[in-house]
C-alpha cells in the first residue's frame, strides 16, 4: 500500500495503477504492453481535474487497463523519474508541467509525453498510441531511441578555459537579470508570475556588493507587491505557489513548503538591509502559518496544502461580500471592505473576492484619518474574526509527507529569521527540525533518506536533499558554533563527493551511483523555484572549503561555475544562484573568526546585518583551522580576514562591522 498522499488520492480510480517498480515493468514486458507513466503531486489542481475527468471515467479506465500498464508517480517522492519524463515532454513540445503523462516502451524508454489532456483528447491519444504499438512498433521504437538519446545527452563540454571569473562577468549576469524585472508590478515580466526567490536573493547580493540602487528597487517593488497581493494569504499568512495573472491577484491556491521557507529567508534578508516593518510582519505571519498548519509534532514540516476543497479550486480562501458583512464588526466594516478591495461583483469567479490591498497600510490609515497603530488594531481584529470563520469551512487536504530537502530550506528560513529579528524561538525551532532530520533521515551508514511518512523513511536521497541539508547544517553552525553541525555538513558532502560526482563535467549527478538505474542519469543545473542542486552544492563546497581549509572543495566550486559560464551570464533568474557564486568568487573572500566566552552574542550582533558573502567561525576553543592561535585569554575577540589576511583583533561588533565594510 502506497504511503504517498498523492498515490492514495488515486486509490479509488477504476484505473489499475501500479507504483513504479519491478512488478509493473516486468508485467509490461511479459504482456508486451506499453507503459503509461502519470506523474503529479497531491496539491496539484490540474492533476485533480484530470483524475476526475479521465481516471474516474469507467470507459477510459477500461481502455487504459486493457492496452497499457499504468504507473502513477508522486513527483515529490521521485523527482529523478519525473526529471527524465519531463525532459521528454519538453523535447517534444518545448513545454512541461503537471500532470505529466508519458507513454513508454516496457523498458521505460518514452516515445511520447505531454501534460494535461481533456477526456476526449486523452481517449483519442490512448486509441492512437495503442494502435501504433500493435501495428507499427518499429516506428515507436525509433521515436523512443531518438527521445532517449536526447534525454541522455548533455550540453557540457570539456573545460579548456579555467581563467577565473572577473567582476565584469558578475555585472554582465546582473544586466541579463535586471532586464526581466517588472518594475511596475514587481517580480518578473509576464504571466503567470512565479516568485523566484533565488533571483531576488541575487539582486540583494548585487546591491550589497556594488551599492547598485536599481537592484534594491527591484527587490522592494517585488516584495511589496507579493505581500499585498492575493498570492499572500492576508488573514492566515503564507504564500500560494504562483499568480496566474501579472498583478499577483489570482493565485494557484496550493501552498508549498519550499516556497514559504525560501520567502522567509528572502524577507529576512531584505529586512536586514532596509528594516521595513512589512518584511518583519511577513516573516512572523508566514512562520506562524507553517507552525500552525504544516508541522508534525516531531519537528518536521509537511510538503503542501492542496489548492482544492470540495472539488473546487480556492473555495477555502475566497469570500462573498455578504459573508464578510456578516462577520466584521459593523463599525469597522466599510474600512475593511475598502482596504481589501471587496465588491459585490468580486474579483474572481462567481462574485467571489480574493483578499488583497493596493495601498501600503500607513498610507491607507492616513487617508482615513487614522494612526497606523489604530488601523493595525482594527485590521488585526477583523483578520482574527475572518480566520475563525474560515476555520469552520472544509479544509483543503494536506500532503503530510516530510521531505528532507524542503525541511532543510525551512531550517535555513528559521536561521535567517533568527538573524534578522533576533527571536531566540526561531533558533530553537530550527534546531528541533534539524535534530529530527539528523536522527530519522540519516542512516548509520551515512546514507540520507528523502521521505518520512507514517513513521517510516523511504526513498534514498537525491542531490538536492544532501546539498540543502548540508547548507542548512552550515547555517546552523554559523549561529551556534556547535561543531556537530559542521561535522554533519562534512559528512553529507563526503557522500556527495563519493557517490554523485561526475569528474569529466566538473558537476554532480542528481542521483547517487548507488541509486536505482534509470534510462538516464541527469544533472540538475538550472535554478528555478528552488535553486539547482548543483548550484547549492557549489556554494556548500565553497563555504565548507573556506571553514575547513580544504582547497579541493573551493577549486571544485569554481570549476562548476566555469562550466556554466555562458548560462550564468545570459539566463538571468534561471542561473541566479550560480550568479551569487560569482559574487563570492569575484569579490574578496571574507571570514570572521570570533573567540571567547561571549563569542555567540558578538556573532549575533554582527549577524543582524546582511552579510551574504561572509563565513563565520567561532567558539571558546581553537577547534578549526580558521581559529588556530587566535584565542586571547579572558577576552572575546573578533578577527576579520580578507583573502587569508586578517586584521588585528577587535572586541566590539561595531568595530568588526567597520572592518567588514572596508573589506568589500
């Protein structure tokens, strides 16, 4: 019995679904039937639509069961399989998405792949492809051979130019990036609008290193638009996956852990730079939402909350004007209706309203002759009443599997919130989640697992799980100076180095050499809504190499970047995390070493500032190369080191910050 919530959603389909595995593949070979490989995830709206329209249809299901072996896959559990068949769809049509439906030979080689089909088109495809399989098999085999060859190929060439990156190239990557920013509406030009937090993180780093005001303006416009839009849950906190329109008004209503975790980090970094109260508000509300609705008692976080409830997208989140009139205190009603842009006609389907606001709260309060404090009180009271009413509705389903990579992003989000706001609770909770992963997801052999569900771990981890957990562990070390987190990061990196490395291409495979052998072994290099596992690995290698003085790690990080130079310089947000690596490589390498009984408190003072390229080490003992011969008896001292040359020790955060600013 499958544990995946997505697979369980399909348990009552008349389609005879198999899980991916030897049983299904062997059955296809014995019966000489092609495979249907249908891939999606529990919170996917169009996956539900296709399930209701086609997979619950007896006629269609009978045809599928008679002529095919049907396999259902949760892409969040098996992104390695998803990556292969998604590439098939993109090679065939130039586009991808979910649900993903691939048709393959019994050995798994695809001959056709596409996304959502309406029922009539799906039945037509089933008829045509089953007919071709039985009457013109050589034609399908030829298509499968060509498609598989395309999937297996890569665009990497042997490195012949190992010239270090220059700042002009970092600036060129910025120019490619900034051209895609929507300075009027925020985010990136066009629709639908994804939040792409890594792209905005790059712009923050660029502003920090170059003092470029346009980069900070791009971030500010985007963060305000997202926070004010319908993509943000104005009464419950947390962000939906993307906006279907360019105004951030109409979301695709599912809420994903990976989006919210990364946005906590992004708003925390922006708060460090600007101290804008809105950013602190979004951080605290988003964390509160995640802890209230997406957390297991063991400290882990669930994967997602569905877009649909009662078979209707967004029903849980939207309002009629009459509903709101019946809930809000009459003396506050007109104010709330104006603020949230609520009308009789609505701004979505069936006269429903998606809550959003257009004016900053301070401006709206002033226009209505209220102090900001008074308006915030009225709004808080109204939001509480709306939330209590909403909680009585039938809730969307929660995908309650716990994924290592996404939980690692949440640990990092907690750490960044702790740095920005100085709230000790956030560090406590980061440690709780990290301890859960360390105890339950790391085997005694050192192998990491990806999925925790129903008190069981399943699926050996992929590169993103290793890299993001190694990064989160490094982040924990830098705010705790507890060597166990640095050691865990080293342990995870050793597994990456030993089992994922592709030396000729100066990159790492997405799957381990101990993983199930699929028709292709791929690299993940393009940053998207989550940064590419290779770009995260490069950052981890650079930071870990700096802290432990392992030059082969720093060299590998640089080589990885050089291998993707053309893409980094030309493809904007889709190589933004790589561009941030350029920032590390082209500006001075800065380390801060803090030793003494007050090392943590001094570190926390410094870390309240945005310092995106600084590595921190410290504690009460000289237990790292960076700390050797630097302990001063009965004093806490800070050394700021630039390109392996260290300043004289100072004893205050202000003095150290001055040295850091001078080192840039």
